[in-house]
């Protein structure tokens, strides 16, 4: 019998057999451990634990991320998102991670110059008073959002955007709501803009 244990030479055959059996039972594959920490390839049942380990909760969008793909992306990009926290790039990445696609961020929405570049479509504020340099609007370009989603996004944005910035509106008028019985006239959706 080949002795692979650390048992002394005075050990009995039974002790050697037990050592061999437990060595096989406890032989851990280190790839399994490494893979369980990777949100892109780990078992779906481990995703809530990885989120908890990285302090990802409802305020970071965990409840909003409904599908497995969105949850994996949220965890995978969380550290990078915090490296750029407070920048437009982190806000854009949040919307991508939550499956809402690309957005436009319009900064300084109270500043209108009469140079023909601004269309009076509600994106910019006309005749506002006070300082407006820290105000911004978000234009969702790929999918409409519900009123509940908009309220939740406003909460998340308060934690990601700089404290001095003020969200004025989340606008999705460029995204058509189709008449296909998905969006009902029950107060779930509105007509394209939610005030911040």
C-alpha cells in the first residue's frame, strides 16, 4: 500500500485506509473554489451570496436586476463602477448593467444659449433662476421604464451621482410604447418623463 498520509509508521492498516478514504473525499478542486467567486461562470444559486459579499443590495440595483444576466453584470462591474463613482461613465454603466441599454446624460439643463443648438422639447429648462450647473437629465434611448422603475432608479442615482448634482428628469419619449398589450393604461407607465 502506498502511504500518502502523514500518519506515523506505527499506524494500523485501518488508519491508513481511513486516511486514504478521507483524502479522496476532501480532495478539493481549486478551480471549483475559484469559479464560485466569478459572477460570470458561477452557479446561479451563488449570485445572491456574491452580491452580499460585495455589499450589493437594493440601493445598488439588486432588486431592479430581474434576470440572471443583469445580476451577473451588476456583480461583475460593481468594483469598476465604484472606481468611477460620481462620473457619467458610472451612470451609463449602471443602466447597461440593469438591461436598460444606452442613455444620454444632459448636464447643466438650465443653461440655454440662443445659438440654435437647443430645441425647446423639455430637455432644457427655460428661464430658470439660480445655479443650474449641477442639474442633469437622463434620456433613455432603448426601452421605456415603468413609474416604479423610475422611482427606484432615482434612489440608485442619488447614491452614484455626486451629492451636489440634482436629477431633473428621466426622459424616455424617444422610446415608443407599442400598442401590443404590454404597456397598459393603468398608471404603470407614463407619457415619457419622470421628474427627479
